[in-house]
C-alpha cells in the first residue's frame, strides 16, 4: 500500500511539473487545457499497468536463474 502511494505521488509530481511548464509557455484555452489533462491522465494511468505487465513477463525469466 505504501509503495502505491509513493508511486501515485511521484506520477502526480511529474504531471504537475509538465503542467507548470505548459502553463508558463502559453495560455491554452479550456478545450486545449482539457485535452492536455486527459492525455496526461490516461498516460499516467496506463504507465503502472505497462510496468506491471513487463514485471509479470520478466518474473518467469528471473525465477529461472534465481530463487
């Protein structure tokens, strides 16, 4: 549970940093801002799932060489 909270915090800080730089670079309209938010939300949600999938596949290879 603690690891999931740290992961969520780290991903939120990443998205926050990009949001700050995008806001400082130009002032998007609400539609463009919503599109950026949705894109980052989707990618931030999918990244842990991709990592879990890669870890699941790699687990079989790692178990073959280590206990």
